C-alpha cells in the first residue's frame, strides 16, 4: 500500500507539474496570494478595522444585499405605518445622516465581543475575540456562515493582575480591556471624522464614514464597555431598586459620563467618587469610545436573545420559579405528555435531566410559553408588532407577583438586570432595526491565538475562491442570459395565473410526500392548489390493505367513512378490508413568504405516518398522527371575523389514493389524494388563563365522528396540548 501511494503521488506530480515540490513551498505559494488585510502586533493580535470595512463594503459578492443610504418602508400608501427590518430602515441611520456632510455614505460599524475560555490551549487562559461587520450588508447574508460577512479583528487578553490588590484588580482588568479596544479601533477616529473614499460592491467610489453604531455583548460585557457597575442599566439611569418596575429611566449621557471620568482622573475627591457611585459609573479612563466620532456608546447596545432572553429571563428565572412552585416531577410530567408535532421538540424524559443547556434547548422549551421572546425575534416589525411586544411585557409585569405569592421567587422584588433590559427592546428595534440581526450566539465561538497563521492562509484561499465564483457567475450570466430571461417570463406568467389547478408529477423531497403549494396571493383559498406527487410511489407505502390501515393507524371508521363519501357522490360501491391503497406519510404545504418570520418560504407539515417496526438499522417508531385545521361550511359565532372562521380541528389519520380498480366515476371525481380524519368539537369555549380554545373529540353513537375528505380542505397543521386544569393530582 505504501509503494502504491508513493507511485500515485509521483504520477500526479509528473502529470500536473505543480509549481511546488513540497509542503513548505505550497504554503509559501499560499502566502503570496492577495490577502484582504495584514495582521499587526501591539501587545494584542489585531487587524486594521478600516481595512475590514473596505473588504466588506467592496466585496462584489455582497452587491445584491448591500445598501448605501437609509430607506423608509411602509405598509400603506399614506405612509402611516413604517416597516422596520434591516438597519437602513431604522432611525439610527436616518438620524446620523443629518450629522454628516452631503454626499457622505455611512458604514455602520457593528462590533461584537465575547469572553472565551481557552482551556483547550493551556491552563485557564481567556481572551476576548473582537468581531466586526457593517450594517450595509443584509441580514440574510450575515446569516450565511460561508459569506464571511463578519471579520475577526483582534484578540484582547484577559489578565489576572495577581500583583495588584484584590480591590484594584477589577479596575486594572477594565482598563486593560479599554486600552486594547482603543488600539484596535484607533483608525476609526480620524476616518470617522473626515471619511475615506472606497471602491464599493456596486463598482462605484463612495465617500465612506465608518461610525460605531452597535455593540453586541452580554450584560456583564455591556457594563464593562459602558464603564457602569453591574447593578445598573448600561442604557439608562434607572435606580437599582426600580429595575423590576415596568418603567425606563432617563437615557445615559455620554458627555456627562466623560466629564465625570476626566474629573476623577485629574482630581479625585470624596464628593466626586460619591457622585460616580450614585450614577453607577466605574473609574475607567480613558474609555475606548472617548474619541470615536458620532458614537453614543450608551445607545449602541442591542438586544441579546441568547443571554438576556433564552438563558436569562426564561431558563434562569421563569423555569426556575415554575419548578419551585410545582416541582421537578410535575414539570417533567407535563413536558413528557406534550403531543408530538413537526418542528417541535418533544422532551420525552422531561427537562430536569438535561445536564447541559444550549440556546437551542431553551428555544424549544419556550415555544408556546413566552410571547415576548417570539415577538422580539421577528425579522420585520410594524407599529402593530411593536405594540404587541410592549403589551405582552405589560402583561408580564401585571402578573409577575404571582411568582412571589406562590413561593417561586424567594426575594420580594424583581430588580433583575435582564428583566429590566426588556424595557428597552422596542426603542432598540426602532433605533437599529429588527433584533434578529444582533445575536450574541454568532460571536460565541472558540478561537485559538496560535492559529493566526492558519487563519490568514485560509482567508486568502477563501477570498480567491469567492473571486472565482464571482467571475464564473458573470460568464454564466453572459452565456445564459437570453435563456434565463425567457424562463423568468414563463415562470412569471404561471405565477400570475392564480386560477389554474395543476396536477404535477414529480418527486417529493422524500418520495413519500403529498406536497400542497398554496399560492401566496390566496393563502386562505384552497381552490387554487397545485399538487406535486411522487412519480414512483415508495415501496413501503404501496398497496396497503384497508385492514392494516384500520389496525395500525387506529382508523376504526375508515371503511364506513369512505362508503359515506361514495354515497354522497351517487355511487353505491362499498370498499372492503381486502382493498389496498397507496399511502402518503406527510402532507407538506409550501407557505407563502412571511417576511416577519423567515427570509425563505417555510414548510407546514402534517404527518400521517405508519408505525415502524424495529429493524437492524432503526428502532421502533410509533405512528405519528397530527392534528390539522380543516375547511368547513359550518357557521360558528365563536370564530366569526377571526383567522379561524370557517375552520375546525380534526386528527388526520391517513392520506391515500383510491386504487385504480375502483369505479371510473370515483376515480374521475377524486383525482387527488384523500384524507381520513376524525373530528373535534367546534371552537366554542376559551381557557380563562391562556385565552386558547378548549376542544374535545367529537363522537357519533359513541364512536369517533370520522370523515374522508379531499386534501384540498386541509389548511394547516394544528398543535394541541393537554388541558392540565387548575390542580395537580
């Protein structure tokens, strides 16, 4: 094998004739590739942020997702309701543009840092990796890891300062952080004042003003950056004992804070120290943001989903208080008995046994628990969603005392920093755009300082690959431009023809899905539905006997319901248990674009899966029979004028096609798949606490009220949870 390997290597070398003979020469060649920036070393590892801005704003791959001026979006023609999503639609960019000369283009600099343990390197070393991006790049590009839209600009060491006294060690660490940050951001000072001409992604030269706009950090680092004590709010002057109230304090003033820090540095006095302590200001001078032009550090902090909401308010407080009230066993029991649903994690063993929590687990637990977290995470906002966000926060504060009354929280107050910071979410969204762009999950990565050489080489290769991809797209566009234009015109004509019902034969994603495409312009109308069915039915779903459907899917009324459907169509044909049917395991709706939730089109899945027996490569899997909203002609005063008007819940137990040997009149009538459902009672009673409808199964003669319907009547999936009641057993 060794001789073969060497022989193959020599053959490759002889045929390709590379310019290098060994690994060292290869790495030297990589080092000769153009690099976006050079690393420097001034006690810390850093790169010039101006070069980073130039690299990002001039990257032609970002051209389609980049803006150079602020914009206003409205939901109506009269401009009465603004849409806030990207940073260029928010107030900060508009306000900052008025402070700059005509013709200036703002590059909103967004910084992020997160203290990172380097225990895998040696000892208990830590560092602050500092990241930079700009607000000109769209959120969608930022979300793509492969886009390299966020750049690592430096590492800040975390010193121990053991030679200092315990009292002065914290201040020394704070000053080290600010000194290092000042070194990293030094080039932003002059450039932010006078601007600099840069070739941008649109192939035009712009007069760029890189200005610090936002800083992503968790609460302790926000206090570190703002030079404030950790019992204070880094955004406002609210008193520590008032942070649990549903109020905001006056905004912190940058000029006032700098004046106090200068006075303390030049001539400290007891009165001055007391004044700084009163407003919660730490004696850290000079802060790195002192000379940054147009920067207001106290208004630069953004919402932090990971630490403030997912791990903070939810996990550290709400879950902890709830467990203290009703016990671990009851919480686990409720999570265990939660019904299965696509896209919703089922904690089969409860939550008390989870040893290590991540942001993903927190998000899965939160679904259906706290509206504030999900309103704040919307990708696009209007006055309505911001009002809803404020309303659910008001509702929380109106009822939060119940945690104290029932013994969940031992302290008699809610002066918790992360709960208070929720007060600022509405104004921060209005200031910077939707909060999903600013997430501290992104900078939570482990980087090793000794990898700088590898990082530089990798960046060179990545940029060279991006350049090749960009040039290839140009050639492809020139070669296939005419063909693409014709294809786009045809697709546009089809998309505009909402009255067409088309049966399309093609493979679903797994080959066993009945996929329903609901047109975006008529999401509520199922009369214009296009179906994509598998061209070759999966073997394990072919010719399933009716008897197996009845037993495995508990579809006890399958044959009577199917007979009733035939009777309504004027056919006297009676199906039997020996009849076989081609089944589908899922019904998938391609939802219209929902910009508030996702940039792409989401799926809505309803399962009707047969149970899977234990095999050599898989374990036993029970049947998955989901609940769905079904279109009905029944009148229901409880849902009139709401989104549930004309809908009723049913459990979907089977999706199938009629066999080809059934009477032709039936095959002509039902060309699309059918669904066997078991109805629930109509919407009527609401739960007084949650406001959700309480439903129960509908019966006829002590049997499940079942029906077979065309899948055109199936609208969306519906998740039902148990009605736990007011008392525990």
